[in-house]
C-alpha cells in the first residue's frame, strides 16, 4: 500500500507472457491489467506507459516491493529532473546464505549508476513528455540493458537524470546458484550488447582470467579481503569466479547472435 491517496495514482500491471497467474491476481486487487504476450521488458514498459493517464510514469518490477512512501517521495521530487531514479535495496533473509550474501555485494548501485548517466528501471520516475520525446524503451534489447539505452538516449535529447534516495523499493535477492548464474549470463550478454551499441559495457570473453583462479573476479566489484573473514572471502571469491564464467558464456552468445 502507498501513503499517497489512491485517487492520486493508478496501478498498471503488464502481464508480459507470465505463467504464474500474475494478471489474475493483480486484477483481483484492483489493478489495471494490460496483456502483452511477448516476454520483453521494453515492450512491457511501453505498454504500461501507453495505458497510463498521467503526466508521470513510475516504473518498478514484479519482483520488487515498494516502500509505502515510494510514490509520495517520487512525486515530491519529480521536479528535480525529467528522469528521477529512486533507491533499490536488495532484500535477503534474516540469515542469508552464501548466494544471498554474494548478491548483496554486487547487485544494485543506483546512486553510482546515476552518476554514470543511467538507472535501473526497477525504480524510475519519467515525465510523460520526456518518455514520448525519447520514444520509450527499445524492444530490440534482449535480456537487460534497455534501461541504460533509454537513459543514454534521454540524456542525448537533453533530459537530465536525478537521484532520490528516499524513494525506495526492495528487490528480492537470489537464493540459489542456478538463478544467480542465469542472471550473470544475461548480464554478460547485455553488457556485450552495450559495448557495440552504446560504447559502454565490456566483452567478458576477452578477459577470461577472472573465471579461472584467484580473487580478481571479486575484486572487480571494488572489494578487498581486509573486510572479510578469510573463509568468507574465499567463499565469495568462488562465487564471483563462477558468476564471471557465466558472464563469459553470455558474452560469447551475444557475439554469436550478433554474427548471424
């Protein structure tokens, strides 16, 4: 629930090819449900914006939980810039396992990303006129990366991006290795796309060393062993190597698809 009066906002849920009853559940709770059969993040966000009756669009994801003051804070700070990014916090269990602890080391850095000119659309307010001028999200992006592209295009069109730390959503962290590796694969794929399309990102396949041995994969996130117990550092370094190997696989697959 949001502290903002219900008459001041509308909830639009895009059922983007889901198979878990999301649309029915959202509709039962009063949301305006829009259906799009193609599972594509850009298509989903564009469909939601097209259905909205507002001058402001607040985007989040199905695996996020918004703080009760989320919309109120975004509305209060909407004048900061045409695009305003809120904070995304990783949620773990009270006693997180190793995968959750690793997720907490690297998953979100919204404030730093805003300084680099982009933000995760898990928590992003966009003025409708800016959204229309930019042309919305580009559905040609596979997996992830469409948020970087959108923000870069907005910046190129003269629309600034600001950061609002008090508008918060929680994002559930992965708890098992397989979902973590799938996410790392998609990350490797997408940053490889960004390398060619935006001049940003990197090609993990060009530097396979961090996946083989040592702690370089973990140090890439800006950490040093001084802040960890030795056993925990080794555990996190192993997960970082495995995750980096998945990024390499994703970047190789991106190269193969690009060559077709």
